[in-house]
C-alpha cells in the first residue's frame, strides 16, 4: 500500500490509525466533492445501477437521505445504521447484514450518481418534477461503432460505486444500500472488479490490465488540481439548467469484454504496436521511460507509434486537450459458452462534460483504435455525479432543495 | 495477515522476505501433499473445472507436465514459463500473459484434481486407459433433495483451485493454465471468490459468510495433524484400485446461492436459531464463547440449540465423528433478473472419503437443516486430489506411471 493518507488533509487523503494495518484507512464522506473520484484508487470495486421503481418524489428523497446516512457511517467502518447488525430488538430483522462486523473501513468510498432516467423516463415522463433541471450533457450515450450492448448491462436511473481495499467491505456496503432501497429501487445490473487498472494519484504505481499492459500512466492525477478544475469538476457556469451539479462530475462506465484468447495469440511486437507502449516498462514506442511524453513524430513516415495505436488514438493532442480521470477495474465473471474466461475491463471515467471529454474520444477509439479488435463493449452508462455532501445535507440535495424547486 | 510462515517449515507454512510486505509470501509447490489444502486459507479464489477434449493419453500427460512446471513457477512468483511475458522472440506470442509482471507470489497455491470423467466419460468410454484405477469413491455425487443443479456449473474432468491474497495473481495463474491447456481441455465452469469463509489454521481469525455469521469455527485445522490423517488424507490401504491416491484427498464443491433478501428479513433471534450460534460472538446457543463445545442437551426438552439448527445437523456427533476441512469463499456474481444480488457461498471441502465424510452430512443438511430454506445449490462437483509432487515428477504421475500401468 503506497498511499496512506494523513489526518486532516484534503478529500483525496484518508486517515488511519497508526498502530493498525491498512484496514483502518478511512476517507471522510463529506466534502466539496464526493469521495471515490480523486481518492487514490482502491483495489476492489462493487458497482451497482438501479431502476427507480416508484413515482413518488418523497420516497426518492427519503431514500437519498437514508443512503447518505448509511454511507457516511459505513465509510467510517461502522454498521449501516446505529442499531446495526446486533443492537436492535432480537425479534426484528437486524438493520445491518453483519458480514463486515469485524472488518475495518478498508478505505471504503461510496459515490452516488444520477442517470438520465431520473429526469425523464423511457416514456418521456417527468416522474419526479426534475425534467427542467436535467443537465444538457446527461443524455443516453450515442451508439459507438462496434458496441454490442446488452440492455441488462446498460443504463440505470441511479448508480453507486463502492471501492475498498477489502472486497467484503465493498460488497457489504452495496448489499446494505440495496437493502435500504428495497421497494423504491431495484438492481438493474452490478459489477465486481478485482484489480484497479488506473492510478489516480502520483503516489500509486501503475497496475496492469488483462492485456498485460500498464494502464493509466497518463491518467489525470489527484495532485493536478488545476487540471482537475479544467477537466473533472463541473463549474458553476457550465449549465444554467443544472446549477445543482457544480462541484460534481459525470461518470461514464463501459463494460469492455476482452477477447483474451485472441489477444494472447498476437506476438509481443504486434501487441506493443497495437497499444503504442512497451509491454514491460510501459515506455512509449517513441522512446524513454514510462512517464516520458509521447512523440508522435518520431520515426517520420513510419511512425514509432503507429497511427492506429491505442495511446495515439485517445491522446489529448488529438482531442482538443481533453483529459479524463479513469478509475477502471479488471473483471473475470466466470466463463463463456465457448470455454473461455469471461474477462475484461470495467472502464470507469469521470469527466466535466461527456460531450467534449468522452464522446469524441470514444468515437475515435471505436473507429480507429487497433485495440478495439480485441474488445467487445456490452455494457455502457452515463451518470451525473452530484457534488459532495455538506453536514446535515443528503446526497443530491441541491437538485431537490425545496427553496428552488421548479 | 495473522499467519505468515517461516522458512523451511512444513507444507502448510510459507516463506516470505522479511523486508517485504505480505505480497512476497510463498508456499512450496512440492511436498507430500498438494499445497492449498491445509495451507492457511488465502483471501481470494479462482476455481476452474475443465472438460478434457482429447482422447489422447499422451496429450493428457503432456498437459499435466506443462501444468506442473507452470504451477511450480507461478507459486514462487515467476512467469508461467522461463521465457515468460517478455523474454521470448518479439515475433512470437508471449508465453505468459503478463498481467502479474510486478506482482509477487502473494501466497499463491495451485491445487489439481481429477474428476470421474477422466476415468470413464459420460458414454462409459475409458479414453485414457485409467478405468481400472478409478477410486471407488470417485463417482458423481448423488442427488441431494433441494438441489437445483445447472449442468454448466456442475462436474468436470479436471479442476484447478488457485488461491492467493491478491486476486490478480489467482486470475493470472488460472488464465495461463487455461491457455496452456488450449486444444486439450476446455473450461467447463469457473468461479471467483472474494472472502474466505473458513479458517484452516488456528492462527487465523474466523471470517463471516454472507449470512453475516462466523463460519468455520469448528473446521478441521492444519495444526490437528492426527485428525488430518484420520479425516483428510487418503491412506495407503484405503482403496486397492487407487493406491496412486495415497496422500491425496477428495475435493467437493457446492455452489450455494443464498436467498439473501429473504434471509435479511428474518429476525436476529430466528437467524441465530437457524444457525445455532450467536451472530455477534459466534458462541453456541448452549453458552460459552466462540470455541466452546456445543452442548446439545442444554435446555432439555426445549434445546438451546434447536434440532434443525445448522450446527447440530452437520455436527460430527451425528455423523460417526466425520469431519471435513472446509475452504469455501463468498461470491457475488452480478445480479439476478429479479433485481437481487447473485450472491452466496462457494463451498469447498476436502475429505478422506466422500462416502463417509461428506455425502451423509450433505444428505442430513438437505433434509433437516433449517438453513437450507435460504440456500439454492446450483453447482456441484467431486474430484480426487492426487498427492503432492516430488522433485522431477508431474502432478498425478503415480496414476499414469508406465511402471505400473494397467
């Protein structure tokens, strides 16, 4: 564990008990931004997307209040409610499911997002009186060439991202939030991830994805506060309809199944040409070390970094400087009918505006990126991530606040 | 991590570099017994079952040789082959997939098992000339009442259990073994687990399953060497047809989906009556602390531990003293069509003879155990686990050794 935080520092940093192990790492739940975005990427993920099954605005707000309370508690290593797993009446169901009883916070963060369907459902209905506050950028993502989306892995009215260094802690958090939501929301899809594929802090070493390559070398880092203001956080003037989203962000997920058996049959040379980096060091094919800038002119007419190499196709130089904060995880979900492993990358990215920060990059990737021959995207979703929660507030309160309701 | 081993000790103990973290924990691959059985249960699991797709005995033996070599290397933190991820010709596919390049052994163990189909396939054919060496106890498990088995999650000709404290290490091991087997075997099913549910060493604290209860309190422990000889390891005289299995064991898997939404609606009192232990401490309802012996007479006509409580139904006192070494893991595999989490316990147990050590216990559990109302078993398999590998041998060599071939 390279990146234990210190007491009282910024949101991206956590606290831990000096005499304990990494399990005691705790991140504050309240702050200007939600935790789990610039927080140094934890090792494990449990992500869930919900359909809202009620038409009652009051029920939806009540759920957000209960979720806020439970998330604030669980991120500090506590049970989901004060009565918890053992403190209530023995004649009633326990208020917490109990599987994390002896476990510490383990760096748990819980991050909430709102999908387009919260503002206007598939039939166009404005169930919760929120339609005129729908951010202009919060629309279902366009079709990208090659996408083979499964409806049961795509979309959602609400989402929760739970990240922790102990998977049982992340699963416990999602399970108890799902339970709290029963009758108001239903799970649409969920995804576990076991190996982070990106670094969100310069204090972390770069992990590898299931193609065997270092991933996230050029990722937006928590320490780049000016770049984060420019590329990550929604500004106060960004969208007059959605002033409530200032200090928030947009969350994109893409479930990228990897055709790993085919990938594994490519030569090392071809793999490196496809990615644009050396497999061992992570250095760009234009030379240098892992963190050396890419030189797309190196090699001249036969560029050292091919024009269809992944790192070139998605590079900010070709997208008006667009950068995103990636926070993806590897997954293996059993096996396929063909006797292969059902494995891949659950891509997560946070951007200030998906229309400039994500969609053009994804379009270029879908059309021109040599790597996409080895990837099948079968899930996809976009959520608006409200800003952090102030004391006494519930998550997303500025969207619902009666004082400035429509 | 409570249980780091010391240099040069027994198979159950590992070695690690004192100056490094827990990642450097290494267990020897060779020994009297395979590692991964009495080894202190690691935190993560990737289990895979294969169908053998060849009829060639030579190809099967060649695969076992390659698997042995790769497993011996990977458990010591090395690439799957000497050329590995980066050392071969760049014009050839890398021999290792590379996603574990900077990762250490992380306590990895790799354990191989042979299913009934290796000796006689579904059509009764003796594909590999092994039928007269089939252990009498190695037959497909009988139907247990309530079982709802899915063929795609059940059975298999071969299995590999990979356990490690880093899931990417376990996944890398299985992926590379699957890759080595291409053309000879095909994946039938695979299962990832994220939280061990049993302690196999007295040095480990008892973890919790997704019912929120401590699990594995009464498990057979590595330190009980006499009990292991009696209940775990196949003896030289156990089965005249299967002398090759002496020093081995039998591995039972049961994929137990938990109906957690229904379970979560039961009162704390009812949950404890169903399990027979206090949810918080793990103490038996007959009193005492977690490790206090169960007293089934406490309470007289209204027994403190109900007659249908899980701990009573499976207790050795009611099964001629039968004990097993359990090594299960929690799992969450996405969500169901009903908007619930697809969660449960991937039960793994090792026994000397499933006919006495497992089947009667499972029959009692299926019929009488109150807990089974909250469990749906949809996968099941039995494998014979050959003894440990000596230097220069391949795994299972005594079964195939030309000197005493049929």
